[in-house]
C-alpha cells in the first residue's frame, strides 16, 4: 500500500515571489540567521487561486485568534 500522506515542511518566511504564465511561484524558507533565509520549497499556485487561498488562510488565522500578515511585492 502506498503512502498518500503529504509531506510536512516547516517554513518561517517567504523568500521570493514571482509570477509568470499565470502561475505564482512562492519560495518559502527558514531563517539561518537574522538576515539570511535558506530556501526550503517552492509553492506554485495558479494565479486565479491565489486570492481564495490567501483568504482561506486569513480566515483560519482569524478563527484561531492569531494574526497573519501577507506581503507580496
């Protein structure tokens, strides 16, 4: 039987965001030092799904009494 469970990946920061061909590529990383982020994985999200995903995360954070700030440049 194969294991269909998704991998757990710990991230602390967004290190880069780019957009091309209708896909956002969001590089997520961890802090190696206060001014150095080591990339861990890249999340690729269709542009038409980014808004609903961010809204879902914000709603989940609101329901769990924590605050989420998203900065996309």
